[in-house]
C-alpha cells in the first residue's frame, strides 16, 4: 500500500469515533444556529455505536437543536441522554420546540433509551409538554432512569408527566415488555399535593422503583400519603428521599405503614419534614420490625422530642449496616443530646450518630423560631401559643399543616403577642428567647411593626 493511501486511511480513522460516549459536558458552548453546531453534528454522525451523548453545561437554541436532532436520526444504539442544564439564557418559548426536535429524532432512530437526564433546565410545564410524546413512545419503553431535578414543573407539569409515564407503561405492557423505571428524580419542582398524587398513581402502576428523590416540592400529608401507598408496590426500593416536604403526623404514620412492606430500603431521608414525635415513633416501630439492611436514616429538624428520639435510636441500634442516624435540629435539649450520645456509646456505635449541634442551641436562628416560644405561651391561664404558631406559619418561618400564602403584616397576631408578654404568667426566664426571635423577625421583615414588644420583656 502506498504511503499516500496509508496517510489517507489514518486520517479517515482519526475522524471516525468508535467510542460509546460523546461528551461536550461543561464546555459553556453557546449554540444558536447551524454554523455554531456543525462541528458537533459532524462528530455525532461520525461516532459509530454511540450509546451516550453528554450535552450538559452548554446552551442550545432551536435551530442548533434541529441540527443535532438531524445527526441523531441514525443513532439507534443511543441509550443515555445526559442533557441537563443545556438551556441557560434561553427564552422559555425556545425550549419546547428544541426538546420536540430532539425527541422526534430519538423516535425516528428507533433507539431504546435507558437514561434521560433533563435536570436543571427550568423549563416549567411547557418543557414537560415538549417531551410528552417522547415519554409515551417506544423509545422510552426501556427507560430505567428519569432525572428531572430542578425543572420548575409545577403541579401542571407533574400531572402531564404522570400521565405520560402511565401511558408509557400501558403501551410497553401491550408490547410485551412493561416499563421498569428504577430511578426517579424530581426535586425542587413545586409539585405540591396534586402533582405528587398524580405521580403516585403512576408509580403504583409501574411498581419497579429502586430510588425516588422528590425533595423540596411543597408536598403536604395528602400527597405524602399517596406516595406512601405507591411505594408499597416497589418492593425493590432502596433509596427514598422526600427531604423538606411536610409530613406532619398523618403523613409520617402513612409512610411508616408503607415501610412495613419494604425490606430492601437502605437510605431514608425525611429530614426537615415535620414528622413530629408521634410520626417518629410510628416510623421507629416500622424500623424495628423490618428494613434489615438500612444504612442511613435522616429525621433531622422534625420537631421530635427527646423521648421519641430515643425510641428511634432503640429501634435502629441492632441494624448491622447502619452508618448514619441524623437527628440534628430536633427538640432534644442539652440533656437529650447527652442521653443520645450515651446510648450509642453504650452499644459501642458512637460513630453512627450525626451532628447534634443545633439540638440544644434553642437560641440559634435555626430553632428559637418555634420550640421555646411555643412553651413560653402554653400557660394554663392563656393558651396563646396558638397565635404565635399561626404568626410564624403566615410569615413562612414555620411549616404548617396546610398551604398558606405568606403575608408581611399581621397586626392581630402581634397585638396578642404584645398582650401575652405583659402578663404575670409569662416566664421571664424565656425573655431572651423571644427577644432573639423578634430580632430575627426584624432582620427578615424590616417593615414589620413590632418595635413595641421588647419593652414588656423585663
């Protein structure tokens, strides 16, 4: 073979990608038009056996998406689409047509996806509409991981997503191979109760989930109860993360009931979920009876008392695989913290207990907003702590049972508060707690008229 032929063959091979993954991750490319994306499209076309395409960390316009989509139409081996954070700076109206182009290409290619990641795109309900047809299509019948974290779906987007997943399951079942979704991630999406309930119905139908992450979605006990019922049908569930939603006792008891049906759970994150003492005790009972391979349990910042925390600790002390128990930020007090530490030291497992730095620091900004104030106003002469609780719920400083609109001025509540601190039964030893709370309130709501309160503290 002539040296010229060898050189041409070498050049051709250099231009041909035979790897399984093509990545443009985090390059900060601004891809607006055909010219800006020609190089990427060419590399996609030349990449044989492409199984994973990483586009995250760039920004893709409508025209550029069409060019990429054209290149994907022949990639039937593609399985994993890592497409998070790829619409930064784009108009919201640009995103649905871009997603539709890419989705149509995947359907045309005949590919069978196993992973779809569209997290951190903030596309709202319209973005879900942009992938709705794709999610229902045979391209997603084999989907195992769906990641939609921080997309701003809202209730409407959650309902659309739930419907698409249900339809995908039905059609894939008819085709003889039911959808077996394993990982679902949709934190920070404002799903609230209606969105969570809709998704719960789909989860119950699918029944194959192994990881569910839905933190910070504004879900209250009706949505939590629906999710709890659905989780009972996913017997292989390993990770359940519902951090920063609002269980209250009703949601926690329902979730405890669900945990009794599950044997493979390894990680539970119910931190900042307001499970309260009754809910924690119900969860402890479920843990005592099952979950033999539990590794992590997070019940932090849940208004759990010292007694309830010790019940939880007792329930999990014999879990051989337990690596972390987080009870930080609960109503333990100094004595409660010491009791927990002594408990774990007595069973030679002190390393399991997470930080308790806020549990006894009631005067910290993290905790004085509720616990001691409630005690201060629970006098048998005047049950005025109800007004204090209501004040903090309305100001958004405390989670409530139901959804409430934040307000900045509550003169009625403040008048009641002013009256209470001026009475003989107000515990003077807690005056510092109230003063710090009010100072924090002033810092957060600078226009709040509460300057008259501190004079009554002494």
